[in-house]
């Protein structure tokens, strides 16, 4: 696929970096070198930003020193960008847009790590908790959400949302940061005024995609439309609601298979060989609390026939807590998610952590391709939303000729 950067319609299109895999996309025009280098850093976008978790191994006694470490990571990650700019290989607007993208991504990741700790019931030391809260406050003072360029980048929404969540806690007392109800119409009232409409629409849309069974979206969207009749989110919300109103196609008999791996499969090899022996698998690691995971489910409708034609079976491995078994089954049935399903036991999760994630952190969604012998032949396979790119990867991995 050829893309000429100079022919893209908007300023934002021209200066938001394009990322791609291998050689399927040919980028031409202004800043093509910058787009290509950005892709070579790593195909998967979030992996481009050096994991901030590394610097949280010890509790900070001085928030300034921790922030310096974050900034040093940022400088290291963008050194190639500085070099290209010095060599006049990229324009000033592209340089500034991408530097800002990395900065927001690093700060958002840092804020997220702080929030995970300060809101964990296991984290009880008040002085340490205050250190993390002070770090969050300093980040948002140094890099405010009110700046004019905020909202143009890929990580800006997350950075804004965490600002809203933290301020609600500060002004209204403790809130459940990761389970705030979108039915709360005043949820974004602490955001800068110009972002309230955007964040409200974004929150409804994200939940509509990721948690379609949770709310009465017809009522919520009607209220949103009356409150913000000129919102850019309205056509997107109406499109998804229209699809939801259509009668759902019921899965074929036995299209959803539940595998009880809690007792039988203590590791991936046992699962692949005992339960699914002789099958070529597309493996999807997910959880009911993972919004990006569930957002991918709708794309299975588009690729199901192609997977079936290629002899590929879908295996969904959930890392939910086993006490949430009924919730796990409810999501599967509500989304008509055809394929094999298993809820990973603690031992199976330990094996997944070791074999797939090198004993670091289980990061989902994650996808694998597994051959008939139970061998993992592709780690980090394309997502279902990758469509033709995923199908091409499957054909290549399994050497399928058509």
C-alpha cells in the first residue's frame, strides 16, 4: 500500500506518525524518513515507549529524582528523532508533534503507575502514598492539560482522563478510579471546559464498544445528544447503536466451547496438546476488565469465515480471577464469541507469564499463532482489527498457499 503524506487532508493527519509492520506500507512524501524510523523502533505502538515500570522498582523518597529518571528515559527514547531533525530529514512541525507524543506517553504511563499504587488496598504507607500523589500533581503542573496542543495526539485522551480521575478524588473524596459509571453526567466537571464534551463522548463510545452489555446506552446517548448537539461523537455513537439494534445472529450449535482447564491444564503445552491436539490456533489473551481486549471482539465477525477457510481455530484464554467465572461466561455469551474458551488457573497464568512475557508483566491483549503440535510459531501476532494483515501473517506462518 502506497501512502503519500503530502496528499493527506489535514494538518493532524500529516504530523501524527504512521506505524506499520515489515514492508506492506510504502510511505512517500514529507517526513517519510521520520515515519519509517518510527516504525522501525517497534511495530506495536505502546512498546515504543520504554516501560516506566522499571523505575518504580523502589519507592521514591525524592519525587524530583524519580521525575528526572522518567525524563532521562524520554530523552533516550527520542534521541533518533533529535538526530533526524538535526540532519533536516524531518520538518519542525513533525519533530515537535512527535516529541510531544513521546512526552505525553511517558508522563501518562508514570501517572498510571502512581495511580495503581495509591489506589491499591495493599498500599497502606501514608508517606509513600503521598510521595506518589505529589509526583502526579507535579507532572500535571509541569505539563498541564490546558495547553493548546493537547488533544491532537494518540495518548492525550488517556492523559486527560487520568487528570480528571485524580482531580475528582481530590475534590470529591475517594472514587473507584477504574469503575466510574458513565451514567454520572458530571464525571468530567473537573476537566478544562473545552475538553468536557470530548471526554464525555469518548467515555460513552469506549464503553459502548468494550462493555456493550453494561448500560442502557439508548438513554445515555439521547441525554448526551441533547446536552451536546454539535458533538463530533454523535455520528459514531449513532452508527454503533444502529448496529446494536439489528437482530443478533445466533452462534451455530456448539460454536462456543468452554474448556475446564482449572484442573486439567497446568501449562500452555498441556492445554494445546491435551485439549486442542492437532488444531491450528489463533490464541487471544484477554480479561473481562480489559477494555482494549473486548474492543477487538467485534472484528471476529469480519475474519471468522477467513479463519475457518484456513483451518484456524480461535482460542480465548482469560486471565480473570476464577471467582469471576460467571461474569466471564456472561461476556462471552453476550458477544456471541465463537471459539474455544478457558479461564486460566493460577498455575496456567504463571506459565503464561514465564513463556510469553519473560516473567515480567502480563500485558493484554496479546495474540499467538500455534501449530498442530502445540508449538508457538508467532508471538505478538496482529490483532483481529488488523484484518488482511492478520490473514497474511497466518498464511505466512502456516505456509498456506492459495
